[in-house]
C-alpha cells in the first residue's frame, strides 16, 4: 500500500519567515495530494490540495509543489504569522478501482514565534 | 449545514466495556471515513464507506472493532470489548466522493479506556 513520509516532524520559525514542509510517497499511481491543518484540540481542515496534472498551486501565502518523477510534494508558507502555528498533515490518495484511499503523513508541528 | 456531527465528544470507560461512537455526515456526501488519531501512530484510516457500503476496512485493528452505516445519514463505530490501548481521538469525516475530494472532519470523540 501507499506510504507517506513527512519531514520535519517539528519546525520552529520566526514570524515573517517562510516555512517549508516536505513529503514523499511510494505509489506512483497516487494522483491527489491534499494538505490539512490541525490546530490544538481541533479537527483537521483542508488548506490546499493539488492533483497530478499540475506542478504548483498557490493560495495567498500558501503554495504546494508536486514533483511526480521524484514522488515528492511540498507545502510552502510565506510571511508566517502566529496563527499559522498548528500541526500540518500531508496526504496522498491512490485509487484501486472504486477504492480511493487517503494515506496521511505523521504530521509536522509548526510553531511561529512572535 | 451543521457539518459532520459526532457523539459523544468525550467518553471515559473501563476496560472490557462496549463503546459506541456515532457520526452523522454532511447531507449529500456519499463517502464516510472513520479515523483514529494518537501521538504514536498519527492519523490512521480505520474504515471507509461509499454509498453506505464498506469499501476498505483494512485499517480496522482487530475483530473487537466493527462499523456500520445503516443509511446515508448515520454511522457507528463499535469497540467490544474495549482495551486501554484503544484510547485515542476518533474522527469521522465525509466527502462528496471518495478519497479524491475534500474530507470534512467532525469534532472527534476523545475516548479514554481505563
């Protein structure tokens, strides 16, 4: 089955700096790569996603890049703010017929210091 | 829409007792997912339903766990008998269609088995 590795497990930055989180996946058939943000004690929520037919997607201060050849994708947050502090999860979705299954990375705890 | 609804929000029980967790997905969503989250293992998919039919239950840890979806608006996850290692936050999520659409998570049920 799919295996998703996520690095780093923790990341601390100063407010205003950029943060980058990287993920690799094992199944070359994976075609959907979402990123979820989970604040302390809250539920995961989708912040951005990318599909295998594009290499990069941006939404304000957040961008995701995808390299299908190398089987890795990354989340980039620019001009970080204290409210960006949370756990971020990457995921990859593979399909086996009608079975589309999301496999999550272990998460990255991002701390933005004021 | 009220979003995905889960109950109870917190459950404390003793080892050996039966535990039933409940979920109401977002109306119109065809797919429902049960996840378990722990510090050690991260976010794990337990089982996934599509149009009320279980598609993938490979993540269900053992026979003590069972899940049902009798109709499009209700699902249960049952643990019988419960063990201390089952202590975790259990999330239910729903999406329009499978693992290639945004998944909307419920608030979770924090289960503690003493």
